[in-house]
C-alpha cells in the first residue's frame, strides 16, 4: 500500500530558479462532455463527471475553451489529470485498475508525466506548450491550423461529493484526496488549436512574483479553520493573479469562514455590563425598538445574526430579547450598537415600554444563542425564513445578514411572516428588506381589518400557512448561480428553514416541512417561551469513574446545602430555587443558551442535558470550570458550587 501522504505548504513568493523543470507530457486520452442529471445520494444532481475518452481531437479557443464541451459548475476551460494517479488511487482503494478507464475522473486531458511531476511541482502561472508532428499543417478533419496550443495553469481541483460518488467512496475520503493533492490541474487556453492523443507538451515555469503549487488549493479547502497555517495559505493563494474564478470563490469563502470563526465571541465580556439606551423608536402601537451602546466606550461584542441579549432591568426582571438588526459592516467588524425590538406585554416588556427612555442604562450579558444561520457552506441552498408576530426580530437580523454576507448574498431567500393585521404587522421593516433581488416576502394576516387591510396589496393570504401552502411552495425546483457560470437546479425541498414564533406555530410548521421532505437537520427554530422540562433520560452521560449518575448528591453552595435525588430529576437551578431559601443564581432562558445562571464548580462534577443549548453543552463539568445550572445535574455524590 502506498505511503501516507503528508501535507505540503506553498511558499509565499515563487522563485523561478526552483520552479518545475522543462519536462515532456504526453497526452494519452482526451475527453469532452455535457452536463447530465444523475441520482447522487438520492438527489437528482447535474454533473459532467461521467464520460469516456473521445475519439476525435479537442479543438480549443481562448474564448470558448474546448469546443463542444461544458462543465456543470466550475468555470475552468480545461481539466488535466495524470495517468500515475490512476495507479495510485486504484491501488490505495483496492480497486481493479481495469475498472477505471481514462477520463473516469472527468478530465479533458489524461497526461503521462515524467517521474516527480505532479500537482506539487506544477505552479499556478506555469504554461504548457503543446506540439505534435503535424504542427503548422492544416488538419482537414478539424479545419484548424495547429501552431501549438498554449495552456496556463490557473487552479487545482477541490474534490467534491460528485467525485466521491463517482469513485464509490464515502465523503470522508475527500479529505485524503485533498491532503494528497493528487486531484488534477485546471488550465485556461492562451493560444488555441487542437490536442489529440500522442500530442506532447513542455512546462514553461512562471516568472510571476507570487504563485503556489496547484495541490495547495485542495489542501487549503480541507485544512482546519483554527490552524494558523490555513489562513496563511489562503492569503497566499488569493494573491496569485489569474486564479480560476471558482478557486478564488472557494478560497475566499475559506478565509471568510476563518474570519467568522475568529470573530465569534470577539470582545465578549463576563457577567453583567452596563449599556446605555441611546434611542427609543415607536415601531407601532405595541412595538418599540431600543438602541443600546456601551457606557464604558469599550468595543461591543460581536454577534451572529439571530442571537439575543440577556437584559436585567432596574426592576430586577431578567429577560432575553433578540438583536433585531445586523449592524456590523462585516462579520469581523465591531458592531456600533445593538437594537432590540420588543412587543409590549406583561411584566418585563411592559416595564421596558413604560419606564425605559433614552439616556437610561440597563445591564446586559454578551450576545448568545444558537438560533443562527448556517454560514459554513460554499454553495448554500435557498433559505426560507418563517416568523409569527414578534418572532420576526431574530429573522430580521438573519435577513439583513443574508443580503450582505459572502456565503449567502447570492442565495435566494423567502420570508413567510404571519401577523394579526396591518396594525400589528412589522411592515415598517419592509424597507430594510426590499432591495435584495433574490428576496421574496409572503405575508399572512390572521384577522385582517375590514376596509383597511387589502388582500393583494397589504397582505397575501388570510389565516396561517397550511400544509397545502408549503407543498405548493416546495414542489417546484429552483436555481442557484453562486459563480455566475451555470445555474444549478435544486429540488424545492433542498432548502434551509428558520422558524421563530409561539410553540404551537413552530411545532405545526416543523411538521408541515417534514411532510414536505425537508430534512430535519435543515430546520432550525426558536420559540417565545422557555422549556425547563429536562429529564434524566436526556443525559446519556456518566460520571468520571464510569458509573451512572448517583441516586443522591449533596449540593453545597455558599453557607447552605441541599440534597439532590435522581428520582426527582431536578436541574441544579430548580434544586437551588426550591431549597436555597432565596440564594440561587439569576436565570433567564432555562435552556442553557444565555449564560445567566452560570455557576463555578469548586468540588465534584456535573453533567449537562443533551437537549440543552449548544453553548451549555461545551462545559466539561469538571471542578474549576463553569456550568449552567438551569440544564445541569450532579454527577458526583458531593458537589460544591460558587455563584
């Protein structure tokens, strides 16, 4: 079995003295293809990877690339692959070599190269000059005068799910392909002509200042976000002139994901921080927006669209309210302010409406929450945002980010909003949404005002979205065109959905989407109310010594202690509220997202419910660390806490 390939990294500046030697390639096969639909992982998928060697030479022009050939997604004119890679991969995967004919990997040129020539010795900017015995002679069959085709290396293949499917391998195999770099080279036509089996080529090394090996493209795409060398490599690749458009898009997205990852939690503060109310805006008779700035003039913490602030009012009430705007100019910039938009109701929201004015201060914890859009995809599918009433607030932040974030701004977006009528609709936010040309808004009124709310003008439908509505919406296919090359057709149910509203609305909508075959992982949601009904069956964890959670535990805090019983299934917060006699952590969300109820473990261990929020589940539960008491349970017979 071949030795394991270790990663290699490009140097920042190319030295032409150490570039690829002048070497002969020999063309052993050529191919051209047109995209066709194949069933890949149970989804109809357009791809041009399935092909066989062509029996006629390739005719190439700088404008059209290969005549009669079209790719499904990428914009490279020519894709080349090496014969020795067929031997390498069939051996490594225990596949009979005869099962893979030339062009099996979807290449246009199958090349036999001298020893030592591969994607790590071929640099972006290198030129390949082709020649054949009948150069300068008219080829009557093609009608083309062949004076030697010149191709320039402009990129490297980034292996995708289509390649894994074609080779009969799991998706995890792609990381090995990327690490090896043995996945081919992309080229553009500098001078046209024709290429046929038997044609030879020489490498003319580039003399441009910056370059990278072709193999570094795939390596960068699959490298860890947290590895500092990944950022360095991405920045080097993006400095290369004439980088293939698709490679540039994918590497730029990788760099954007690195920046998103670095921005997550930037400038976060511990505990409560004073924020000043700098403006209060009446959005309707029942809704107000509050703009918050730092009192201490230090930078505000970055946040993800859809996250919330946990606010402590002068009344002592603690509530979480969604940040209703996407104010940073980018995911890495510091937000100039926060905006929360609150509907007047009982208790805390009524106090906020009636008593908080511009100039007042409130206490807040850093932005938090896991109801956020997926920003990790290179080519994300359509996003469907669904809100009811004041559930529009996190959705509004998501939509504003959708229109500006590099991962989403070329992706279609649909907003489905349900309101009681025009008086309670959030139509005053429409101006913040209407400029995006891939955006569609569908409005439902449950109780339109006769003579005032006009269907077809003020709203689209009466009532709430039905199963039939979602069936009609999701049945047709749609197109995405992230690169502006070839629109990609996707089934309607291949969409991501984000739902916010009352619990019954969320549950019903999730059911409708599931019946429409939207995959459960593609549906994210948040409700107005919290759920503190944890069960020990949800834990599926053990104490450090491998035993189950104890039947009983003594929980000590400050000057008191309480006895926890497994049979009662109380969270730590519920236990402290019951037996703490007024001494217990503050709390807000009851789901582990907001962090208000954090306590420090002084001795012993605790465990978090598997149904808790994402941030809560990151806790180790060990002594000396913090844990969120609203969704945690004792995992040792003695547990000492500090809060």
